[in-house]
């Protein structure tokens, strides 16, 4: 007991020292619109009380993005002392060339058992320049990687495979890019001159990594072409020029176009239903075939049990409807009873039972 009080007495005067550092995580070359990270780390040699919070600081020639990045726990050893830290990161981006600057700032925080401490954070700067041969700054797309895919679906109102006036051609394009926000991905699908079209709302989402970190962005665009006359519809190819921030060079992502022949509309009424004509996947067809074969095999191996079950149900049905003779109602003249079957007499004329009605019908 005395040893326990001694340990408590020795730990009471201990205080947790705290410090704070800030750094800018960015590659050597940064272009406008490319997000970079600013990391603020709270250090302590004991414990955090109160827990650290993200400080507010201004950004010059850029904006602080609202993307949520999970915190990290880090450690370091300095001068024989082990420090534990909470690393908090945010994204900042410059939208034009110049100097992305985070000015110097004083941060005051309180530690457990100590007076408030003020830390002077030095300024951070990074040059931002346009790459060579920029054609459209408003559609400039910097990304560490990018993939472009598409899917074309046709919806018809009839049974044949050809397209007719009044049918729908739906084109879905998906863009997946790394180290970028969804709002920076430009629009890719446009209406064809001379044809009606319907644009669906684009779906923007973030690509998350395994530990919940932001890894990139995804944009899905859907455009429906609505031909109203017979003729030919040509879906144009898509080309997206983007700047590869990993290799510091221009890249070109392309999607091929397609051509469709539209026949005249059928003389069907307004009751025609729009049906989606999409091919069934091979895996689904194989699953149906496997289930059918398995069901036939199960019926073959269970045929004896099913037959016995059917016979049992048949016997139960017949037993339920079979008449039961009650002892108190048996006629005294057994010769009449044996000569005349009551069940048969019900279905035959009464005169067949020895000239007198059967028992129970008198």
C-alpha cells in the first residue's frame, strides 16, 4: 500500500509537454488545380488533454479544400524522449499560376497542468506554374492517373433487334482519376445536332483507399439519344486530354464512337412499353443451367420418396371420405344389409335394393 501511494505521489508533479509542427506535402512541380497537402502534427511526451483540434489559418493564392482526411498516429524519438503525435492533413489547391503561400501564424494551446503555450509556425510556400502547351485552361485536368470507360445500351419498343424511331440509345461514360476532386472533371457528353437527347444528372463520388483515405474521384455521365425519324445516328468518339502529374507529361484518353441505323416507327399504339434489350451475361445463363440440372438430379434421386409421399396422401384422402358404419344404426335383418350396399344404393335407383329403399333413406 505504501508503495502504491509512493508511485502516485511521484507521478503527480509530472506534466505533459506539447509542441506543434506544420509542413507542406507537395511534389517538385505543381500545376494549377493540383491538390497538395498541408500537415499539422501535435506532439506530446505524455498525453493529450484536451484533445488537439485543427487550427484555422489563411491560404494565399489558393483555397483550403473541404475534403475530409482521416487523422494518423505517429511517433518520434528526440534527445532520449519519445514523442507521440496526432497528424492531421488537409488539401489546398491553387487555381492559377503563382505562389501558393501559407503565411506565418501563432498558435496558442493549453496542455494539462501547464500554462498556455504559444508556437510560431513559419510560412510555407510553393510555386505553381502552368505546363507547356495549355489549350483550354478552363478544361485543364491534372491527375496522377486516369481511366476512361463507356457502355452503350439500346432500349426498344418491339421484339426485333433493329432500332426504330422512338427507341432510345443510352451512352454511359465513367471517368476515374487519382489525386483530384470530382468537380474538376469536365463534361464529356454532348447532344448530337439534329437529334433529340436527354441528359441525366451526373454522379460524382470520391474514391476511398483501404484505410479510408481519399485516393481520387469518379464521375459518371449518362446521355440518352432519342431519334424521332428514320435515318442514321453516329455517336462521336470522345477524347480527353489530361496532364499526368506523375510523369509530368500530357496524356490522351480516347473512347471509340459507334454508328446506328434507325428504321421507321411501327404502327403501334401508345400502349407500347419501352423494353430494355440488354444481353444476359454468360455467368447468369450458366447459373440457370446449373440450377436446372441440379433440380432434375434431385427429383431423380428423390423419386421413391416422392412416390411414397403421394401414396400416403392418396390413402389419407380416401380414408377421410370412406363411410364408417355405426353399430347403433346396423339393420336387424342382416340378409337385407348384406344384399344391399347402402353406398351403392345411394348412387343407384331405390328400386334396385330388393324393392325397398336402403337403410337410412326410408
